[in-house]
C-alpha cells in the first residue's frame, strides 16, 4: 500500500492520502511533545514523558488505556516502537534524514521525502499496521523538532 504524506509549514499537522482521498491525520503541538491522530480507523493519542530518557506512551484516543510505547535512541537517530505485543525498529535510512524505515522480522514500511521544498513524501507499507505507521510519523516529527532546536 502506498500513501502520500503532506505536512504544513510548521510540521504540526500531517495529512495522509491514499491517492487523492484523505486516509488519516496526525496533529502535534509546537510546544509539547504530544499529539493525536487517526489512520484507517485507528485513533491514537501520544503522550511523551521524561527529559533525558524520553518515552512516548501510545494510548487510545480518550487517553485512558496505554496500548504501547516508543523509546527513543537519540544518538543513533532511531527508536523502538512497541505496540500490541510486537516490537518494531525505526531508523533513518539516509544521512540527510529524508528517508526512514520501520520494520520487524516480517513487516516493513519505508518513507521518502519527494522534495526538499514541498513538505511531502511517499510511504510504502508492506504489512505494518496503521497504528504503527501513525507512531512512525510521530517519531519522525519528534526527531524533526530536535533537529530544528539544535
């Protein structure tokens, strides 16, 4: 499945398209490391905790139940996404940070920016759940904020 991701200038809203039809949305804050989103019926909320060892809880949309977590490996530019009892490795696939990949032993998804100036990219998914795709977009946004702040 191929998706197109377009985000606004500040990076706080990412719209996910399947062809010309909107399939999902991820909204984040410029000031907090929290967010919420929906993709293919999966509605999730992201709540980041910690300062030196950041972790993000993946919760249901009401924020009551924790469904998974994201652990960041800042020096490596990588993260581990745990969701529904499965673990996925997220990492940048290029030094320019224009490509990233999320995968485990059986499934993978790859993102590539289509233009340096246009704030959009293409995501090719090979079996990764929509919830993990949303978490992956949240991770890429998290690293983008860190890069912009430094």
